[in-house]
DNA sequence: GTGTTTCTTGACCGGGCGGTCAAGCAGATT
DNA sequence: AATCTGCTTGACCGCCCGGTCAAGAAACAC
């Protein structure tokens, strides 16, 4: 593929990706047909195949862009904060904010993880996300602010809490993002420091 | 449907469910055809539709049975333990053990959550699981062993950690279940007590 | 052996799917 | 005016899917 796109073309591409994201999230990837996608935009089927090689490539593209965007928003949120624990907190908060603003993608991510064809794309992105956080955890451990445990495991635990709370409370129940973020941060910081003193 | 099944019939039903579970987990629900399922067992297509109304019903049945089994194994693991915090710990450990022994179902659960048709089935089961744990958390709060926060949120956080660590470490990396369980328990107990004292 | 019920077969059907393509349109370039 | 390139059309194709069903085969009952 790798077509030359004019600004008009780029806009169409956006439209297709956005609209498809909505349909995929609402009805599922497989049950959504290419015909359905183009009908929603009132264009012919050929348009779709002008911008994407296949339905599969479209989803991969959506996933890639989303992950990239999430990462960007996270790095921007953390900014130049120096305290490692605070960096983690900011990361959690920005994750939740992003997920709240992109609810449809939560479902899409979750689906993509279940299908052999898309899992690699997703995994690569998640590894980057993990790799972004692990150093902060390590730093926290060195500083004695976080208990001495495998940083990778701790990071995954944080990710598990954040994603699940986003799904359960922000997405399904529509609770205020900030409240959920507070709860997630409190639980994770407790889990990281882990003074389970009697 | 509601057929009368002889023991021979019940066995066929089992075979179909087990084999389909594997195919669904490996290749995805939609990409797996009914023809594929019955071919793997070397029987005709009619056999499938003798035991199940539809492919959809089959998945629902698999999900229901799995959730029921998971709950049973959890209740058995908790037994008559009286300490609420310890009950939570036993719940986490038995969850991880079950998930490790039924890896294929992790993927299936995750897929089912993304599709409108199956989400309700899944949600009902998850609500039961949550409802099982919430009282222990409440009890722990009353006893001053767990910090005073919304028990529902805390329970979901536990579930998020457990499921994610199961996926990331037990399923994808094949790490020893007990190690992962130790890490999950440590993180969750930290998150529950949450003495983030300076 | 006869009747009844449970189970199995596999050709068949209608339909919808992902993907193609010859043809045409529109705006910039020359 | 002519041309070229980015974009659009929608009928069409071959395939395979979920699901049906008339016709039996086993197992069991008596």
C-alpha cells in the first residue's frame, strides 16, 4: 500500500478509522462487515480498500495509533516530575483519564488480546508501556520508598488495577474518573509500599 | 432444546464443549467454524446441533460451566477459614490456581467480555464472584484490618490484579503459579491495608 | 422381533462475507 | 485543452458459514 495521501485523503482515512472503531467496539470486530463501515460514511466499498489493504490491517492500524496516543498522553502528564512514586501516580491518573476519554478502545484492546493475529501488535505496545514504568518502580525501590520485589511484577499489578477499574467503574458504571483514579492510586501505592505490619 | 441425555450423550456433549473450548481459545470464537469443531471429533455436523441450538449457545454454556466451576473451587479453598483477610488470600490463591489449570478459559472470558451477546452472561458470573468477596472485605474493614474504603472498589482492584497477573505471568510466561500467587497476595494485602506512612 | 427413543449422517441451502476491478470523476499541472 | 494522479463507484466473484433435514443406525424396552 503506502499510498501518497493528500489532506483530503488523510481526512477520509481518519473518518474510516474513527467510524470503524465505534462499530468494532459496539458490535465486535468480526460481526462488523466492511460494507457496514463504508455504508455508515455513505461511500463505496472501494474507498475502504483504497486506504487499507484489508479489514485486518485497519484494526492493527487503529491499535497502533491508540497505543501511541496513550503513551504520548502519559509522557506529557508525567512531564518533568522528579519523584518516582509521584511519577507512577501521575501515570495511573493519566491512564485513567485517557481510558475514560477513549472508552471504545478499552473494549477493542481487550478483544485484540484474544486473537492470535492481533495479540502481537498489542503485546508490543504493552511492553513499551511496561518498560516506561519499570524504571520508576526500580528507582522507588532504591530510594526505599517501594518494597523490594520484582519491579516487573509490581508494574503489571499496577496495570491490572488501572485497567480493571477503568473497565468496571469508568466504562461500565460511568463513575467520575477522578474518584476512580484516587481509589486506584491509593490501592497501588499501598500495594507498592506494602507495609503489612501487624 | 432440553433433551434427555443418556450417559453416552452426556459424554458427547462434554467432548464437544472441551474441543470447542480449545479451538475458541486458540483461534478465536468467530474464526472457528462449526464444521471445524465436529471434524476434530470425526463426527457429522448434525451431532453438534443435536446437543446445542447454536454456536452461540455453546459458548454461553462453556462460560456458564467455567464460572460455576471456578466459584466451586474457590468456596472449597476457603473452606471454614474464619479470618477475613486470610479468606481473601485463599480466594486469590485458588483463583490463580484455577486460572493456571484452565488457561484456555482466560482468553475465552476476555473475549466474551467484548461482545454484546456474551457480556451479560459473563457479567452475571463476575457479579457473583464479586459478591462472594465483598463481605470479607467489609468484615476486614470493621475489624480494622483493612482501610476504610469502598469495599466494592477494593474487591474489583483485587480481581484486576489477580486476573492480570494470571494472564501476564502464568499464561503468557508460564511462571510457577505459587510465585505469582505470592506476589499477587502481597500486592493486594498492601493495597487493602494501605499504610502509606511516610 | 417389534416398537420407541436416542443419536448420527452429510448433502444441501440461502445468504453474507472479504475482496476485486473496470470504469469514471475531480482537481491540480502543464 | 489535454493530461495526470488521487480518489470513488458499485456490481460482481468465489467462498464458506451457520443451520436444516430426511434418512437411517444403535441402544434399549418389552
